[in-house]
């Protein structure tokens, strides 16, 4: 395999055939998933737009915005399957062939998207069915992710792992730009069913790519079975690795309080006065900021004082989110939402490299699954929290207070875990289990 990185050090991982196949297949599939994310949010918003829900609390009646509550409920629908299935996905990643797990989970995801497309084409606009199929898709995603992330170190040499993780981060940002933009155009021209059907097709591209991978590694862990001892082993390792654990806490706090993405339909429609195309355009701001940040950091040979940079980038994410909640100007909102993407990308590369290099291959799936509960559960629970706060106090208040809480909790993590502040990323001894 080529090892010369002098000509293009930031793309060296793509020189390895198996990683290149995985990367391209996941790029197509992730674009489809982002299109579906936008379409489902818009679908639910349209079904509930203009409606209100009256609840009684302490003898008083409160009128809640049904649209905001419905979007917030989507977060709950997505997070419950993640909590239930992510740890199982980690066990499968360590104790089964990771390539085969990916093929099966992608196939199940394609089936759920196809069913959603068929029901939508038939005019069966039922909120409960949308929630059910969205949750089913989240379950398939929860089973898939540990195997996909744990497979990467098996496809590239250790010295190219940071580049591979950077490219995977870039992949998601490219998808986050093109997916919402394409969804906005398609939703203005066609029905929602078209977007759901295209998402099912993109899963097929991912299945073909994984099937062509030549790597045929066996299960990483030597133990057999999917029982509690294997699960506890992964949980214990993750918790006792204080650097890994502190980054997971930081990830959860930021995504729980600082995620404004689920409120974008309301921000675009009610605050900025935009239509569906404007909504799709606004949704591209975060990934564009991420791509710019990735391009700037790629010009550097390395990131020095990685722990401090990680904390500052998450703090920037929270501050930009808070100011985004106060903005009523499209250009300013776009800039601030873009800054959240920049901060998130820098922290993602540092966190991902730290975790993968500090975890033995036999535990990578289970470590990844625990992390998945944090980094996926955080934003989905955050959607529910944002929906409830927005329904009670308005969208601007929900976004602003969430960003402010992120800044404060980042300061707490920096104080609580001084080894994270001092982490440089230069030596493995920094990862000694406390």
C-alpha cells in the first residue's frame, strides 16, 4: 500500500483501496440520510403547522406550539433506538465480522426508507407512521455505526489513521452541505416521497461499496457471546480511560444544549421569513463552516496543545449558538450557524483520533458504541429539550439558553479534567488509565 504522503498528506488515506471504497459508499449514503433528515423535519412541521396543544399544569392551562413540540418529539423518537441498540451494535462490531454487519444494517435501512417513500406516495400522511419508521431507521443506524467506525483502523496503517478520521469528518460535512441543499431543491419541485425514495437508493450504493472491500478480518475480540460480561468490559474500559470519558462528557453537553438544527424550520419560516429553499440554504451554513475549518487546519502539519484547542472549539460552538438564537438577520444567522460547524469540526477530529488511538482493536466497537450514546443521544435528547423550551418560551430563548449552557459546561469540564487541558496528542503515555 502506498505510504508516501509528501505529495498530498491530507488525502493519503484515500490511496488505500478498501478505505476509498468505504469512504465513497458512505458519502453517497450519508448525503441521502441528510436529505431524509431535512424531509422528515419538513414533513412533520407541515403536518402540524398552525396547530397548538393545550396542557394543564398546576391548575393553569398552557398553549404550546404543536410544530415546535412535534419537531422536538422527533429527537425523542431518534434517541430511544440509539440508547436501546447502540451498545448491541458495539458488541456486534467486536464479536462479528464488521463488514458483514454493515451490509445487513444498510439493507435494513434501505427497506425502512423504501417503506416511508411508498406510504408517502400513496398519500398516507400519518404522524405516528413517520415517527415509527424514523425510529426504526435510527435503530439500524445505531447497529451500523460501531462497525463502520471500528473498521476504519483495519483499512489504513496506524500512521494514516488521523488522516482517515479527518476525511470521514469531511465526508459528513460534504453530505451536510449537499444533502440539505438537494433536499430543499427537490422539495420545491417534487413530493416528499421522491426524497425518501432517493435515500433508499443511496443505501444500495453503500452496500455495493462494502461488498467490494477486500478486507476479510475476523471478529476482533477473542471472547464469544453477546452477554453482559463483554458489555461491562467495554463500559469499564471507557469510564476508566479518563481522557476518553471527559471528551464524551464534553460531546454530550455540547450537543444536548447547543443543537439548534432541529429548530431550523421555525427559524427559517417564522423568524427569518424564508420558505423551504431558504430553509435548505440555511441548513448548509453549519457544514460549510465545518469544511472551511477543516481546510484551514489541513494546512497545518499538526494541531499543538490539542486538549486546549478542543475546549476552545467547543466553547466557540456554544457561543455562536447562543448568538444565533438572538439573530433576526439572515446573513448574521448564516455566519453564526457556520461558526458552530467550524468549532464542531475541529473538536471532532481531535476527539476521534484520541479515542481510536487509545483503544485496543478488540474494544473499539464497544468504546464506539458508548461514545455513540453520548454523541448521538445528546443531540436527539437536545431536540426534545429544545422543542419543549421553544414551545413554552419561544425558539430564540431555547437556542440562546442552550448555547449559554454549553459555554458554562465546557468551563466545568476544563476545570474537572485538567489532564484534558494539558493533552498535546504527542505521546500515548498521556492516555494512561487513571
